C-alpha cells in the first residue's frame, strides 16, 4: 500500500506562490494551535516550485495578491471552525 506524502507550511506567501503555479492545496488547523496549515501533495514538480520560490522566482503580482487574499479568507474560516477545507 502506498501512502501519499504531504508538504505542509504555515507560510501564506509560499502557499500563494505554489497555488499560483498550479498546485492544489488543503487548508487545515495546525495540531494544538490556532494557526492554519497549507498542505500540498508532495511531487517532484512541487519541490521544483519550492526551490523556485526560495530562489526568488516571480509570479504575476495581481494573481499572487488575489490568491493570497483568498487563502487568507479560507484559512481564517478553517481556524475559526477548527476543520479542514
């Protein structure tokens, strides 16, 4: 049986970048915390996108800001409700 590996981050900026690059995410509450966790299925393409982000790669600013705003709203709902989206 194969298990799916998951990459988790609390960084909304990284989550917005990865989402803008086409990676799907799930938002959950961090265990024993009132903080949101952004989760992505680990793939080679995801790792390449993370390296690009860390290297200063750019995405269109308006798109990033729109995605970041949406993620902020969704993460706030998850934290208030204590559930996963």
